[in-house]
């Protein structure tokens, strides 16, 4: 089983690329979706203990958590220490299910793949990338997003240029969705007969 790590900075088009992989019948494990589930379950008491007052009705309130992190940026490290082991356990379980199913390719969609060292546990790294002005335009169109909030998020992410340099493949998402889809299709065709070792090395 070949594990593809799909990553890229905020607003670069990870969701668009992931959607294409799914359309091609390839399983995509979304780290952000796993975190959302954890914020409704296993992570709730741990996050509340580390950041008192950020949970409401048994759920982590992401807006309150963002405010707490803005007030105390050192909290990002504490949050990572809580969430990352839980995410990794969930990913391992999902990968085991795909391996048992005989999947040839599985995609791990992880925004902070390089920042967390996750690139060591995938076979191929695919980075989605767009111009800085395109990135800002996309992100600032999101509800509740501000330039200050975007700058804070970017400060915790590896620069796009470095991600592109470390990638096995780069998908340029400046153009249309159809153009992005064609790039993903071409990469999948190249990977069709590749065998991976990351599952046995890191996840089994």
C-alpha cells in the first residue's frame, strides 16, 4: 500500500485535490476531520483541563480555543501534545482498515505534515500551492477570517517555498478546478504501480 501525504498551507487547495482523489476511488483520511471528531469526543476533557473555559456543552468551542491561543501563543505546543497522539492513533486505525481492504493507494490529508514530522511516515509527499495573493483572497473570504488571524495561522506553518522544495509532486492550484484535477489524475497515473514501505515502517 502506497501512502500519499497531501499537504499545503491554508487556502492552497487541499480540499479540491482531496475531492479529486476521492472521485478516483482513492481513500482520503482527513486529519482536520479527525480533529473535529476528537473535539466532540476523546479530546474534550483534556483540552478543557489545559485551556479552562473553552468547552461548551461537552464540546470544544473552536472560537473560544482560538481566542485562548491568541492570548497565549505558547498554548499551541500544549494543544499539539494533546491532539497529535490522538490523531495519529485514529489515522493508524483507518490505515489498518484500508490495508486490510487491499487498497493500493491511500491519501493522508495533513495540513501540518512537515511541521509535525509526518512526512517521515508517508511514501510520497504531494504539496498543493498557489500564489500568495490567491491564497490570501481565498482565506479572507472565509467567515470570521481576518488578516491578523491569517497572519497568525501562517506563522505556525512552514513557508510555501520550502514545502514545494521538499515535495515529491507539486500541484499548482492557481487555475481552474479542472486544471487541478488534471494534475492529480496525472500523478495518480504515475503512482499506479508504485509500492510503498511507510505502512510497514510506521503504522503496522
